[in-house]
């Protein structure tokens, strides 16, 4: 029995119909069988504000999420660096509970800490400065007071700048920082961490003075290419943690 599912970085957007369809299939066939589903950020390519919920494309997604929560699946949301503007209208449309990160919980006998993962990329000074700015309530209020079309244009500009900046950054800088991860384990007293953002799916195990620590990194999704990628993590009632591929099968390595 699946106690909880974790998924992130699907980057849902209208221009990626196969990814969208695959994600909707995941909700229908897999998420529906879990007691809890954790959406760990960047489910959407971007989120311009909850007033975008009227868009037919986004309605299709929120309706599918609503169907899950109506069926008794507990939905939880952690914002990513692209969709941190998701707010209470999204929560009421979908029935999801919005969580602040880091979120610490107990699942399947594990003490688990959940984050999107961007805040732990502390070597990326340019991003950290950008993050501090856009997470300020005043900035967000000002941004949200602009017309939706203008917000989308600004986001498109930010996306271009982000792509250009990233092409100049090293692989190491764009990963999480080991010290930031240690500090998060320490502060949360967790022994298990699940996050996304880096698009570097893996299981990292460490020995620490406080016992073994495990950090699972979720994959990003893209099914609109020749070799589709994506997947999720499941915790079953026995406490086992499974990395699952798009075909619903456990990854073995
Ligand atoms: O997103 P991705 O994968 O390209 O890279 C991320 C970091 N970049 C970002 C920026 C987002 O992509 C932009 C879209 C955000 C939409 C949210 C809503 C807008 C709200 C605005 C106000 C409240 O997150 C990237 C990291 C990378 O992950 C890996 O961790 O490196 O960081 C950057 O690229 C930051 C740059 O170093 C500097 C900032 C570029 C953007 C500057 C925008 C200035 C305004 C432009 C207006 C036209
Ligand atoms: Mn991200």
C-alpha cells in the first residue's frame, strides 16, 4: 500500500501536450491510490498569479487535482522557484494544503524533511540574490497588481535571462551545497530528505554522527521528446522508499 507519493519539476505548460497527458495519467492511475501526494515545486513551468486559474489549460490541471482530493487523497503543495506565487485560490480550487518549506513530517516510520531544493543551492550567488528579492511580500504584491499579460511578459524576460545566466554557470554551482544540506538535516532532526529542482535524480546516503541520512532527488519531467523522462518517489506502508519511473515500475540500480 502506498502511503505517500512525491513528485516535482513536471514544468507543466500548454506547449508540452505529452508531458501534460502523462502527468494527468499519473494522477489518475498512481496518485489516486496513495493516501498522500506531495507536489514539491515547479509542477508548473511558471505561475503568474492565481488569477491565471481561469485559463482552460490550467483548469484541466486543477480539475484533475480536485478530483483526487475529492476522492480522499490528501494533497500537499510546496512551491518551487517557478511557481512560488501559487496561493489560496489554487488551494481552494484543488483542495491542496499549501505548506511552508522546509516541511517536516513523519511518514512510514521516517522523520522526513521536504523542500523544493533551490534554497539549498547556496553557491549560486546570482540565484540567491534573485530569490531573496522575489520572495519579498512587497515585491510580490507589486508584481501581482500588474495585468496578467504584463506579468507573463515579465516572466518570459526572466526566463530568457535565467537561461542565459545558467549557460555561464558551472555544473557544481547549480547543485545543492553539502553544508546547506547538513544544516537542514540538523535543524529538522530528519533522517530522510526528498527534494527536486536540480534535475539530478539520485539517492545519496551519508553516515553522520546522528546516524545514517538519506537524500532522494526527484527527476524532472519531459515527455515531449524522443526519450521521455520523469518519475516519482513512493513510500509504502512498510516504510520502504521506491523510486518509480514513468512506466510505474521501480527503478533498479
Ligand atoms: O528556472 P531555471 O531552471 O531556468 O533556473 C533556476 C534559477 N532561475 C530562476 C528564474 C526563473 O526561471 C524565472 C521565472 C520565475 C517566475 C516566477 C514568477 C515571477 C515572480 C516575480 C516577482 C515576485 O529561478 C537560476 C538557477 C537555476 O535554477 C539552478 O538552480 O541558477 O537562477 C538564475 O538564473 C538567476 C540569475 O543568476 C539571475 C536572475 C535572472 C533573472 C533576472 C530578472 C530580472 C527582471 C527581468 C525583467 C524583464
Ligand atoms: Mn526548480
